[in-house]
């Protein structure tokens, strides 16, 4: 972990600490960075799902009777496992 000296807005830091439930400046900054990184990962994952949808990966799931077909398959699997 790198040690960096920066100027931080005290009011923003206090609000972030309150929202994040952190006690120290270090914990607040690290938690804020982790939250931003997690948001970026979720956005990338959503974009990947949107692209899969554009490519037709979920078209079968939109067909009439799909849920019944899938539930039926699970019921057969459950019956054979018992």
C-alpha cells in the first residue's frame, strides 16, 4: 500500500465517514475508493449483460412457455435425485 500526502476537504470527508460508517481518515478514504471501484465493476458487468442481450443470449428466455419448460426440467431432476 502506498503512502500519499493529499489535501482532503474536511466536510466531504466527515460526510463520507458518516455514510460509510468509518472512524479514521484512512478507513474512510479506503472505503470510498472501494465503493467507487465496486460501482465500476458493477457497471462493467451490466454493460456485458446488455451486450449479451444484444447478441440474443436471452432470446430463448423470452419465448412463451420458457418458465414452464425450465420448471418442468427442475421437477424431473428433483424427482430423480430423491
